[in-house]
């Protein structure tokens, strides 16, 4: 059995009358990338803050890299790297100067800090901008430099709290490659994100958190499978034609559902052929017919009642 690098049991944290964590529990194995997903206010960031010793839990327990987050906080901090939602770099310094500074603050001598900065500049593809002030960097470059700074000293556990929020798709994918490299090197990663595609791409397992509790966990494929496998979707924009199509398809597929201009049925062997045949017999020309698996967005919505990144007004957590 793989060593458990993060172990959380019945973790609770409140802010006055507001309950942020209400018995959160999960574990993360060594070398695993786990995505922590939930609506805004579900408790994701509070969980990260407790595990990184920034907040003291009210009750429950948690261990990171074998150390208790309350009784052995100093050892936990020496075992982790953290990249938050906002870059922690000095904008007046160059990217390389920031890396050297972080190295010195973390106990490296001048020569070792400089050598490590050079390694990270190459690893994170920052060579062209390493000598420029951070204030001139794009959002994607800032995030890469910030992640590099958090890894100046090798740590077995990395916490990424919404690291790609606000980045353009190209910068986001570049950061994904960095996370994949870290996983290949054996780093354990706990990732919070509002992007369901990000979790689908990177996570070995996904934890869905809502109202301060873990409501589901599993691989992305396992969670998608909870919604019943593949679906066949028929998009008909014309309302009258859509009504005709729905009536004809419902004869064979009583579980048919409608969502705006899309008709949806569970797909099995022969479903697509039967759908097309019935549309033709009804004289309906569909704008699009596709067969696909459920997305993590649909799993998320079905389990939490909120879309990713949308505040849950009934929720209390952060």
C-alpha cells in the first residue's frame, strides 16, 4: 500500500457562527495528484489553510508527510510547498533575483541559492524573462515564476490553491505540463480548482466538497460513471421541430430529458441509429446529434447543486 502523505479525519473549522469545515475527511497517497473541487464557499481554501498550518482547526485531526498539523506544525512547514491564488513575488526584482531570495530565506547559502535559481529558470522555461522585473511579466509567467519560487527547496508535498485562476488557456496548459512533471518526479499534489477540465486533465482522484463536507470522491471516470454512462444528445433549435422530435423519440426513450434546445437520452448499443431513424421518419432535421460521456461539470452540478466557481449562497465555507 502506498504511503499516505495527507490524512484528514473529521476536520472542523468555524468563523463565528459560520461553519466552513464540517467533518472533512480524506487521504492522499504519495505521488498522487488529487483535485479538491467545490462551489465558491464550499471550504476548499479553508481546508488548504488548515493543512498548511495557516489556520488551526477547531477539532478533528490532520497529518501531512507524517506530521500532525497542530502539534508538529514546524515539521509540516518544512515538508510542504504552497502556491496560493496570488503570486508572492517581489515585483521590483527580476524573476531570477526572486528565486535567489527565496533560496536564501529558506537556508541555502549564496552559491547554492544561485545554482538552484538557474535550475528552476531552465525547468520552468523562464530563460527569456529571468533577467526582467516581475512587474513586466504576463499572468502566465507570474504563475510559473511563483510556482518555481515555491519549489526552491524540494518538498514532498505541494499544495496548489487555484493556481490557474485568471490565466488564458495557453498559459493554463503550460502550467498543467509543470504539474505533470512534478507528479512524474514523485511529488504529492493537492490541487483546488474552479476549472473542471483542469481536474479531469491532472487529477488521479477528485474530491467534491460542499457545505464543508466531502460529498463524493473517485477518479474522474468513476464520478462520470455515476450519471449513467454515455448519453445521446440531439440539438434542434426550431421549437416546433424540437417538440415533434421529442414526441417521436420519447416513444422509444421514455427517459428523454430536455434542456433548452437539447434533447438527451441514455445511450446504449444501437441508440444513435434508432435516434437518427426516428428523426428522419418524423421529418425533423437536427442541428446536431452527438454521443458523449457525462462531463465533470454535470457530475459537479448533480452532486452540489451549483456550477463550478459559482457561489453557493446557502453555503458557509470559504
